[in-house]
């Protein structure tokens, strides 16, 4: 490291490009969370349904998503599906891979959150004349979301960081992709990576902060 | 008294550490007895692995020759293209023998030698894409290995065409996998890599369709920018390899065909 002299002024010239990349990163992370939450909710319902096939499908999804590397999941979304003639662009493959991972982890969050709500509440609701669906919708779900919210923001941060794996499937518009490309062109590795790390850090911090503020307003007793 | 003697000892130690008569990298390599080369082993025929997982290729042989000239043992450090500079800067390798294009932009960061090899760029296309020449690539989805000369040139072309899409993959193998799957329609790579991948039979449904009109890609050995002693030695080594016929011999062994000239007409160096 002694032999490396930093040229920050050269690196900062590329800052606008890197910030554009950061926007793409944020966009993918948010989309993957929206899709992930929807799928996770479906998987949770599948598991509660008592139907063998549905709950088996949900369990299989959760098992694969949680016990294989995200890199593998994203790689499979691009090259694995590509083998069967299904061609996802790097952007879509990255989104699908992260959403798959999110759904698995969030479904497990939801399951934990459900366990925290006593069964007696559902029974109380039912005895007041609610249908099972109503009891879930009005009694269980709001509480479940409250319990699951903060763990879910962790997953959001994780999703942001996972977008950096997109470079393995040819992604060049997100923050990691832009950084890699600038690095390849100029070899100013340490400057660009340091700037990228700071940007990732700031995004992740901002997300955590916003989530806390949101939770403080939304989930007041 | 005690305090002053401690101070004096500190001063002596500090001067000893910062003394100007320090050994340079060439000395370090010779005294350590090992030459650590960054070689890309995903880039046949320059660098790859044989059935027993041993590194082989033109670059591997060049590293071995260099170590022999220095009287030390060679250590091949596998380094993917994007990691060449971090490997050098973090002191994991001494010299890059990694088919590195000698761009002026990069020479601001590392010290480049005179060219030791020269590539021509070829277009390889998926047979279903209907691409028959470089011009046909306009508007298609194309890709190349991230961080290489041809990737930078191809991305520039795609931007100039204003149509189509460019995808950089991390390894040469991923580029050809994506190409044979039809994820990308064509790629530009060095003609040596193109031929060797098409011939390998590992990737179905692709063929070399022509040359790309890019400049000849001269590649250099590289080391730390300020290591003039070592760069000087490397330049002489490259010169001697050509002079003694070793360059031609290794070219015949790994590539075959017309030997690329390493000199540029009408200018020094």
C-alpha cells in the first residue's frame, strides 16, 4: 500500500456517474423488496393453508433461498435459466435473484412474527363472528407486520448490499457495476471502491433511519 | 540521563528505518528467491489450467522464463482481470504477466513495460443471431470480459451506434457461456481466445465471423510505477525473448500462425 498514491481529484470527477449508479441500486433494492414482501406473504399463507402441496412449495422456497448463497441465486437466474432458453437481462436477473432471496427470508420473519401472536386472539375474533379470513386480516396481520417490520428493514439493507453481486451477471449500471467499470478503465481501484463503500454505507444508514421514523409513527400503541 | 539515551536510541532507530539506501523491488525479488506473477488463468491460450489443474499458457511460460533469468523460482498467482491492480498494490504479486493493455489512462497508476505480445480482435457470434461481420453487431446485445481492452472499445462502439446493449461479464468463460446460450448475440475478444474457445467444443452454436476494426492491442508486463530498476530489467527481458527466438518459439507452441510484430513503425519505443 505504501507504493500507492491516491488521486482523489480524478476519482471525484466520476462521482455523478457513481451517484446515477446508486439510484439504480436503490431502485432494484426497492423493487426486490416490494416483490419479496408480496411473495413472502403468499408463502406464509401457503404454509398456514394446511394444503400439503402448497406448504411444501413454500417450505422448499424458504429452504433454498435461506441456505444457498445469494450469488448462486442470481447466477442461476441469469445463466441457469439461460440454459433453458429463458433469457433474463442482467437487470431482471438481478431483481429476480434478490427478490427470491428476500421472499425466503421475509417468509421466515413472518412465521416468527405469527408465532408471537397467541392463538387465543384468533379464537376470540372467531367467537365474535369473524370469518377465518377476517380474523387474519383484522387481528393477526396488523400485529404480524408490526413485529416483522424491523427485521424486514434489515432485509432491505441486505438487498441493497446484494445488488453489488449483479456484476457477475453482466450488470454495469448499478453502483458496483459503474465502479468496476471505472476501475477497469483507470486502475484507480482504491479511490473508486472507497467512494462506493461510502455511498453504500450512506444509503444503508438512510434506509435504517427512515424505517425507524416510519415505525415510530405507524406502530404506536 | 536515561531519558536522553532512550531518545537517542529512538532517533538512531528512526534514521535506520528511513535510511535512503533501501533495496528496490528487483533486489527484494532476488533476495527472497521467489518471483510472484499475476497471471489470468481464464484466458486461453495465454493462461489456463491443464487436466491436473496446473497453470499453463503463454503467460505462464513467460513468468517461468523471467524467474529463470532472475535465478529465482516462479510462483503463479491466479488473478482475474479486474483484480490485477489490487493484487499488485496490496503486495500479493511482484509483476503482472497478465495480457494487460498499455493504455495511457492505466499508466498513470502502474508502470508498463514495452509490449511483450500483441492481439488482434475478432468477432464471435451466436449462429442464430445472423451476425456475419463487425458492422452487423450494431443494435444487438453484445458482451465482453469486463476490464479488458476490447470491452472498453466495444462499449464505446455501442455508445456511438446509439443502439443495442453492452454487457460486461466478469470472466471470459461467462462471456462465451452467455454467447452460446444466446443471452448475448456476439462478442469481441482477442482472436486467440476466440479460436481456442470455438475449437474447444465447450460452447455450442458459435463461430468466429470476422475481425473487429480496433487498433492492435499491445500488452505489457506491469509492476509498481516507481520501480524503474525492475521495469528496466523487464524491458530488457522482453527484448531478449524476441532476440533469442524464445518469443517465436512460445508463440508457435501456444498460438501458431503469423508472429505478431511488437514494434510500431515511425516512432521510438
